[in-house]
């Protein structure tokens, strides 16, 4: 919770005012049973109508003041908790967007979603409850005990004797709650992951008639969640019954003692009536304190998960040129003996070295899982290399500000995405790009043709993930987005796999004509996609097993020659 306290500091002034109003209303509320006792003991017996109306009116006034104070304080509390949770969600989302790919892999997407939604909601609820009930309940509890001690110390001590048992119960049960609710949130993460996977793959699931299988997967994680929630609920749910039992025991003790004292004329019925009202207030206050402990237990687990993300160190910060000095080179991109491992045990890339001059093109080809896309991820600095160096314009990319680094690139990645908005906005993607440039980019990407066929053209609305257009159309929109800002480096990571050969050929020609000074990197499994590149790398199990032009590789690299022959029989249609 310490990490989240700083988010409450800007609201301390408003919270203090709300607390003051809440205290005032609660103190006035505490006076009601005492006034009632005075009316029954002193006013009614006098049969003075004016006195009865005065004290009755005072009771109504106190009740009204308490109501108004509580309403105002509760509204202020709601506003504070709303603004507080908004700030937490904002920073948590911002931090999520800035996590390195390895950190995202560690947390998992499903867990990050859960932390931004469920965990922030739990903390929001606790902050709101603390302001509404965290002031009122202790005042009612302590104030009620103080007044009952003043009214009849003997009866009050009988009730106070139960308080240690109540506090011990709450303490030990709440200690068990934090790890239990942490486990519940982990189960929520697993369920969200399965739901995300099934929603994303719903068409494949239906096509393969695997709905029942996926129902089974979901039922498994759902049962695990129910099991964890049940365990946490049963243990934390014992607090209220135990509290009720203890408070009822206290009530029986007080009633027994008060009956004896009234019979012996050491107390009076009016005092007992007021005492019982105070006892009810104290009981309700204790129940509220118990609920706050339960809520604290849940929110504490959530706050810990939120803090793990907020306090995670930036792994991809800008490094010093003293640690990674610039090199003198006329090359645009240099990979110098690069090695990389996802898990830190086995290298996924080894001895990757190549040089590209500005305006040259690089093709990367190889089997699935050979490490092609990993090279692109390292160039974009989604991950840092394990060893070796990557240079752009002679600067190690670890020394380049990330905003500046990403401004070099236009990317159409293997698992790119479209969101629910117009085609124009999906291509613009929040950047300052004119409509003319968007249309020009679409023409280069061979997308203008199908876009123009829609009645509303570039204002045609796409569904989430672009499910209302074909795979080839989506890829052309990805490429349109990549080229729209005239990038210095264009990266096409398996972004033409859904295009027919003619469309792909027209795309390549348009790119060659429009981006002569742009360094183009193409990752593909089709030889036709990389055939005309200035340099082609053949990757196998994270290593370069062949490099050169198409004609050179046909002669020197058996694997490349086999890929070429199997795909096109060794011949290509120009």
C-alpha cells in the first residue's frame, strides 16, 4: 500500500475536510441516545409540552445534521476515490505500455489486464470505504464506549471485556487473507488468459469443432478460481459470524447485568434504554471495522500486484555512450556479432553479423522458429542483445532515445492489429499525417483499390481486430500504416504472406519506386518476397547459414536452393 499512498497525497486537503465533516456528523449522531435518555428520565416526567417539543426538535435537528454531514462527506469521499483510482490506472497503463517485452512476458498480458481492471477496482473500493466508514466507525466505537462508561461504568466494562477477543479474531483471520486473495487474483489471471485466447481464436475453434474442448479448458480454470475464492471466502467469511456471536454474547451479558442493577435500584430503565442503543451503535461499528479489515485484506493483495508493475525498473533505459561508444561507419545498420537468449539459458540467436547501407534492402528467410522475427525485435529494441552490438548511423541503439529510435521505423509486424475505427484512422494511427499521404500510402500498399469499393471509402468502420475484412486486406492496411510517415527504415515482418503473387509483385515495385532512399528489411518464408533484396540472410536455429544475393545463394547455400526449388521450381515470374 505504500506505493499507492503517494497517489493520495494530492487529495489530503479534500480528505481532511471530508474527515472533519464526517467527524462532526458522527459526534452529533452519538448524542442522539443520550438526548433520548435525558427526555425519558427528566423531560417526560415533567409533562412540560414545550420542553418535550424542544428536546424532540433537538433530536430531529441532530439527526438532520448527521444526515447532511454524512451525505456531503460521502460525496467528497466518492470523488477522491474516483480521482485517485483514475490516476493509478493512468500510471499503471502508462507503465504497462513502457514495459520491455521481457517484462511483459514475465507478467503476462492477462495478468496486466487484471491488474489494470480488477486490482485497481479493489483498491478504489477500499479507499472509498476508508473515507466513508474508516472515520465514522472508530468514532462510534470509541465515543460509544466513552459515553457508556460515563453513564454506567459497570455495564460498560462488561461489554469492553469482549473487545480483546474480537480484535484477536480479526487480526489472525485477516493475516491469512492476503495470501489467499493473492492466489485468487492469480486464478483470475489464468481465467482471463483462457478467455482472451478463445476470443481471439474463436473462428479456428469453430472450424475445428473444438468448442467442447475449449469449454473444458475454461471449466478447469473456472473451477480453480471457484476453489480459491471459496477457500478465501470461507476463511474470511468466518469473521462476521464470530463477531455476531461475540456481540450477541455481550448483549446477553449486558441485559442480564442491567436487569439485576435495575432490580437493585443501582441503575434505571432510561439509562438501560440509552445504553442498549449505544451498544447497537458499537456493535454496528465493530461489524464495519471487520468489513474494513476484510476489504483491506483484498485491497492489500491487489495493491501489491499494482506496485509490482509500477515499481518495476525500466530495463530499456538510454545507456551512456561511454559504455557503448559510437563507431565510424558509412553503413546505415550494423549487426556486430549479436547473440540473444529469451530465457538466459539457450541462445536463440548466435553470431549474427551484417551491414546495410542507406537505401539497401535486406531479406531474411528461414524455417518457422528459426529466429527471423527475433532479429527484427532486437533491431526495434523490444529486447536488448545478450552480447554484441546493433548500430544505426554509427550509434549503438542502446544509446538512442527510444522515441527518436522508433521515429526511424515504419513497421508491419507479423502479429499486427487493427482497432475499431475508420480505415483512415487505422492508417493514421494517431500521427499527424494528412489525408493525401494516407491515400498515397494506401496506393503504394495496393490497398486503395479495395478501400474505394466501400461505399464510405476511407471512412469505412472496421470491427475490433479487423474481422470484417480479409487477411490480405488487413496486411495491406498494415503496410499502408508502415509507409504513411515516410520512414527511414521500413520493416516488413511476414506481412505479405496473405497476398497473391501478382499483388505482392506490384507492392514490391511500388516500394522500390517510392522508397529508393529507405532501408527496407523484409522477413518472409517466400523466396519471391526477398529475391530482389541487396542482401539475403538464410537463418536456421538462430544462425546465419547463408548470406548474399539470390543468385549467389542459389549456388552457395543448399538450403536456400531447396526452398527456391520447392516453392517456385527454381523459376520466378517477373
